[in-house]
C-alpha cells in the first residue's frame, strides 16, 4: 500500500474527502464515509479490492 491515503473503493484521496483508516489481515486501508456502509453491510462488494472480503459477513 502506498503512502497516499485514498478510499479503497472510489479511490478519492484524503485531499478530496475525509477517509478513515482500518486494518485487515495486518494491512492498513482507507475508506471514505460514503463507502463505510459497504464495508459494514455488504463486504462482498469489496471482493477484488480487499483480500478475504468473500469471507466477511455483513452486519
């Protein structure tokens, strides 16, 4: 992962929108407020973007 803080989903940088850092499998990622619900409720939509997303359960 590069030093650029960009949303995992939409690729907007922290210069464009707020981003929140989260950790998964000992790696750090960023996600914007628009896509936090995807991470919480529909993590299967992150398949291909987040390793192991297919094993996560939505809340």
